């Protein structure tokens, strides 16, 4: 008894996954601060996974690096901003 020979399927080309460039947490914080509405400590902590005291420490470090960060109380919450030079 002979078994019919079946052809093996041709190997598939490996699928190439293109990943979006990863944004660092520091860049994420900067983007949040540059948003029109600014951001809160809580928003930054949620987006980065940092604790609130880490967020405040990072903001302090940014200020020491001559980045002007301002804050305003809007609708009962403190919002932080980086104002563009043209503002």
C-alpha cells in the first residue's frame, strides 16, 4: 500500500510588525504640560504610573533645568502649564 505524497505548504514569510515609536515618560509629561488645558498632578501620575511625589519631584527638576512651569487653580483644581515662548 502506497500513501499519496502530499506537498508541504511553502513556509510563510515572517510578518513584520511595525511598532510606533515609543514616547518616554519625560516626553509624555512635557506634552501634557504643553496641552492647551495644561494638566494636573493626578493626570500625570495616571499617565506615567508614577506616584504623586515623583511627579512633583520631576516638575521640580524641570524647573531647575530652566523650563518655566506655571500653575493656576481652574474649577477647583490646580493645573500646570508650560507656556510656549510666543504666548
